[in-house]
C-alpha cells in the first residue's frame, strides 16, 4: 500500500463503515451516527484533494510560487455547519419519535404502525 494513497484508504473505510451502520442498525440514533461518519469521510476526501504538496497558504509573499487552493476548505467549513444543523434536526426528530412511540427502534415503530 502506497503512503501517498493512505488518506483515500481511510476515506473508503470510513465511508463503508458509515454506510454499514446506516443499513444494518435499527436504532435511529445509531443511524444518525452512521450518517455523520459517512459525512466525515466526504469531508476528509475534499480536504485531502485540496491539499497541494509543497504549497503555502494563499497569501502573496516573497518567494512563494505554489499555493494551496482555499476553495475546498471553505466549502468544507460550510458543510460542517450544515452537517451540525442537520444532525441537530435529526436528533430532535428522534426525541419526538420517542415521545410519540416510546421507542427509537425502527422495527418496533413499524410494528406499532401496522397494529394501529
């Protein structure tokens, strides 16, 4: 395994772990955690693609020839804010579902809906 591609292996591992958690777990909080793990893998992918080896911060200075692109970092900062907000909304929905059904297990919620 090449050291230069190590970050992509981590991204793929986190992405598959997050997807597995979302698909295999019935607990709604665990599903949200799986989505967050998946989201972090996408963040890491964009940040690692935006890094230029030997590049400096995009500030004009004497002797600087190669600059790192700031756009991926700015986009990821915005995505982190949106991710935190959607996680908060998801967790508030889980709390509301728990108040309505008395459980956060997906199978028990579906069984309760079929009986009603």
